[in-house]
C-alpha cells in the first residue's frame, strides 16, 4: 500500500525536491506552502507521515504541530528546522514531534528518518491490534476502551467494561461467580455474588440482546462463559 506523506514547507523549491524524491522512493506526497494550508490538508487527508517546516508563514510550525497533536497523537511528524536551534528541537519533541532534521540536509538522511518513523509506527500499530480482544463480531480495545459489535459502538460503564474484558480474556472457559467477583471486583470486595448476575444482565442487554446472537452463556449451577458459538 502506498504511503502518503504531507509536506508542509513554504520554500517551494525545497518542497518540490523532497516531493520528487519521495515519489521516486514510491511514496505519495502533497505539498502545503503555509501552516494554515498544512492544517487544512492534514484534516482532509489520510497521512502516514508529516514533514513539517518550523519557519512557516501564517501559522508557524510549532503551532501547526500543537494543533495536529491536539487531535492526533498517532501520525508521525518530522520537523524541519532551518537553524540549528536547540530550542526548536526541544520544543518540537516536547510538543510530540517524532524526529527532526536540520537544514541543509542530505535527502538520504531525510529518507532514512522517514523510513525509521514509519517502521516504529508500524510496530505501534501492531501492538495496538494485539490489544484487541475479540469474540465473533465483537471487538474490545483495552487501550482505547472501544467496544464494537457488528460495526456499532457500545457504551459500557467501567464495571461492565471490566467484566466484559475478563470474560473475553477467558473466553470458552466456564467461570464461577466467585472467580468473576475476585477478578473484576477485587479481593477486597465484600458483597453478595448476586452482583455478578446483575452485571451480567446489564452486559447482555448492551452486548447480546440487540444483536440476536448471544456471546454470554449461563452455565447452570456454575456460572458463566463467553463463547462464539452456542
Ligand atoms: Ca520555511
């Protein structure tokens, strides 16, 4: 799949040279020649990486970076600093830039940094995928706390979420009420195991009933199990 790189650089000659080199390396790229235009393109497009010049008209690169990071902590940003300014580099990294390169630079060095950033990001992406728990058409992301079934987002309370995660982590296994209570409510919970039944009921109402295919099953006399097939 072709990777898209957004170049935000007001010196058009430099931007064009970078763009051509990127194309030659098999990337797709777009050029914005001001901070404002850069932000607009950033919001419209689907970018794998952003090259961001610090010295820009209208909005400077630091401000552009700050605004990008206020909504997107994920897309790698490489700063291009005109001067060998330690302040810019430190500020940039503090604001969430992944790397920087100082003008004038060799294109090979820039390409190497781009490759490194994209590689690191691919690893994060894989880790993120591994944080997903799944059963049938239900996916739960523990990091983002997104619960999605058949493409629909499901809102859960924190306790319901913890219960669902515990059931998913132990799917296909029959879990008794004490086990569930200890693992979801904690060792120090003093209360009736009935609370488990109550929360399983809440969970079923949100996760199972609207979708007709139950994932949570009652095992009579024992407890519950989450499995893909009845
Ligand atoms: Ca500039």
